C-alpha cells in the first residue's frame, strides 16, 4: 500500500497532461504524488524492465493510485482525476468531457502526433498528418474555442491539459498549421494556469536535459 499517487512519465509525452491535472487538483509534489521518469527507447515501446513488469502496455502515462491500483489509458486516467478532483458536473458535461478526451486521443494523438514524432515513421505519413489530417481538426477546435475559454465547462479540465499538450506539440511539428488566433489565444490562456505551466516547465527541462545528454 502506497500513500501517494505515482505517475510514470517521459518528458514532453502526453503524461504531461496528467502531471498538470495532479498539480491543478492541488496535490503537493513529493507529499501527495511522485513522478517516476522512464526512458523511451526506439520503437514506441518503453523497454525498461521494471516499467514493463508493471505495465505490460509499455506506454506512459500510467498512474498508480494511493491504494496501489494501476491505471493506464490517458482518457480513463484524466476522467478519473476529474471525478475525484474536478468541479461537480452534470451528466451532459461529463459526456462532453469524455468526448473531448477521446477526440484528442484518437484524432490528434494517435493519428497525427504519434507518427509525426516517431523517428521510424515514414516521411509520407508525417506529411500526410501535418498537411491533410491536421487542418480540419484544428478548424473544429478553433470554432469551438471562438465562443468559450475551455473545452468543457467554465474552468480548465483534463481535456484542456491534454488538448493543450496536443496543440503545443502540433505547433512544434507543423508551426504554420497552428496559427488560428483562437488557438493561439487558448494556448496563452493555458500557459497562465499554474499547474499546466509548472508541468510544462518541468517536462521541457527534462526533455532538454535528455537532448544534451
Ligand atoms: N493508449 C495509450 C497510449 C499512450 C501513448 O501513446 N503514450 C506514448 C507517449 S505520448 C508512449 O508511451 N510511447 C512510448 C514510447 O514512445 O516509447 C493511452 O492512450 O494512454
């Protein structure tokens, strides 16, 4: 039995969204949760033996609850943290939260960002993602954010931390595509959220340290 949450993460991966959600829930690093950083190898399968023994899927994020339960799959992890620490939500709002999480996971993350940042992915797949698949998704998100500050409800949620991570990464890989003023304003809004800002800064620092190592 552990007494705190353990987040397994790799720098600048989607685990950053879970890191932000833990911080925004008011959980104190080290006291309430710890982050264990794992090394990504080639092939999009984390090879560390200890991690592989814990999580056969060999993907981050994975989150171990204070009761020792292993949670994988970012949609479920963020939805669970929202249930525990988010604002009270109507059934309709909860449906929208899951809808946004699933949209980011399937359409942005796995369909576009996965290949875009996988060194083994064919160049044609990366270009197809950036040029054909990404623009219509960005139009949907920009239209949604024209009239609201956050993906769901009146305050930031896991859907925003995940969407913000995806947009920031898409901007890194295809800067000119992520130029709609509503998207840039949204990224600005997110970078003013303390937990998101802190998670991003920690992840960037770790990522840069690995890059020069
Ligand atoms: N199905 C998992 C996939 C998560 C995923 O794709 N994680 C990536 C990082 S963003 C990963 O762990 N990749 C292993 C690697 O690149 O070595 C989920 O939705 O949580």
